[in-house]
C-alpha cells in the first residue's frame, strides 16, 4: 500500500504571516492610526469631503515624485534637486503659456521632455562619470533654483488658461448623471460606480492570485486574513469614494496619480528593467558581472525622476495659478522622507511602490492634520523629523535583527 504524500504547506498561520510582513502591514496600520488620531483631534474635519479633496490636491505631487525617487533610492542613489526642478519647469511652463502664448497641449509634453533632459544631464555625471549623486544633485539643486530666479526675474508669473489649470484643479465629470437615482443631489454618481468597480476588481485579482499561488505551491496569506483585508479595503475605499463624490467627484490629478501608481507598480514587480534596478541596488558589482548595464540603468532612473519632477512642477503651478521662484522649496525632503518611511532602504535594493505611496500619505495626513490644528511650521518640522528618524531606525533594527 503506497502512503499518500501530503502537499507542501502553502498557507502560514496569521501570526507567522504578520511576522514575515510586519513592515508592509505595519505601515498600513500606522496610516490608519494617524488618520483616526487626527480625525479625533480635528473634531471630524479631516474626513470632510472638501478636506479630503484638498488633501489629494496638496499631496499629489509628493506621491508622483516619490514614485521616481523610490527607483533612485532602490538603485542606491539620491536626488536632492527635485524641488528646484519643480520650480524650474513650472517657471518654464508659465513663460510659454503666459508670455509666449503657446497652447497648453504643446507646453505640457515640452516641459516633460525638458524635465527628462534635466534628469539626463544629472544622470550622465552620476552614471558615466561616477560622481556621487549627492554631490551632483546638490549642485543641481543650486543651479536650477538660480535658473528659476533668472527666468522668472524674481517675480511670479500668471494667471494660466483654464484648460491648463484643470490639470490640477479640475474634476472628472459625472458621465452617469442620467443614472443617478437622485439627480437633484450633488453626488457624483460616476465616482461611486468607479470605486465599486475597482473594489470588485481588487477582490477578483486577489482571489485569482491565491488560486495561482495554490496551483504552483507558493505561499498564500491565511484566507481569514485575506478576507478581513479585502473587507477593510472595500469599506475604506467606498467610504472615501462616497465622501469625494459628495463634493465634486474625483480630481483630475487623482486619476493621473492612480495611473502612474499602477504603471510603476507593474514596472517594479513585473518588468525586466524593474528587476534589474533592484538587482543593481542590492549588489552593483554582481549585477554588472551578470551582464546588466548598470550605467544605463542609473541614467534612466534620473531621466525618469526629471520627467516626474516636471509633471509635479506643472501640477503645482496649475494649482496655484502662478509660477513662483520659491515653488518646491523643501519638497525634496518630503519626497525622500516618504520613500524611507515607506520602507525603502538607505543602502539600496529594497523598497516598494505601495510603501512609498503610503509613506507620502502619512506625511500628507500629518501636514494636513497639524495645519488644521493650528500647529506652527516649527512643530510640524519637528514631528516629521522624528517620524523619519523612527522609520529609518526601524529599518536598520530589522536588518540587524535578521
């Protein structure tokens, strides 16, 4: 009689799973706790529809730049110039739109190309001349801030055409207004339908991934944990979606941000270039010996960062309806902090897009909550510095413990 062989265990206990993924889920718990904390301290102002919309508008450019900064940090470098590139490209867009009268459909792609060229100029020195990124981008921070003052002649330029402003201040219209059961209300029915559809897709793909993992004998999270996670995500998404729909619906910049997050998540998890960037950041010499062109990869990460900083610069200018020489001051610190709070390692090779986004949201909620409470910039900087230090300490502690 042949003994039956049992299939390998592919589902750990909830305790084991949480222990192995403490960083990822710890970040989510931290974000939820911080949001509930400020919701209580602000007497419910944080979750009001208008404030949620402002929260998105105020922090979208941080999230967008964090996507590019994460790749640079994973590759083992840093970029201190992003705040100055934001101001520089925002100033260029203002000159082209206001002074030269060029149509926004030409200005937007042109500024993205210029941002890529700025990133390429810095990436060349880092990748091919082997000058440390800290030095190159510190010089870039000074150079492009000076150029911003020069092209703007130390004064703001605006206002912008309405079409350009809609990049940051516009909202997705209610395409399904005719299906709204209460057309006299201000609820954006299309936003609600999109949120419900996205929740359904998340559940579908989650179940599909579980079946794929079971088929290949790959470890799955406990089903009870998966079900609870899906329930919480669905509840939070529908609540936030409803809150936004009762104001004006989804801001245009939220759509841009969501598409970029999806794109960069795919690049970092499913593409060859994404895997090579992680390999390079983990061990550059080993990656080079395995045939990876590390110089070209490093160059691409800086080009990518320049394009995203240019996009952020135009979003900020459109939101303020003016390009100013002081735009983007200190943004590089918020963007870098978002990546480190989100789990990126200072030594490179480690970091996730979801972590960087959550880190940016944590920074944004703290900024927004403390502003509502009336705390001065001194206390805000103090709190953000302590949170950043705690996040890096947690990363180093876990690495030494492992």
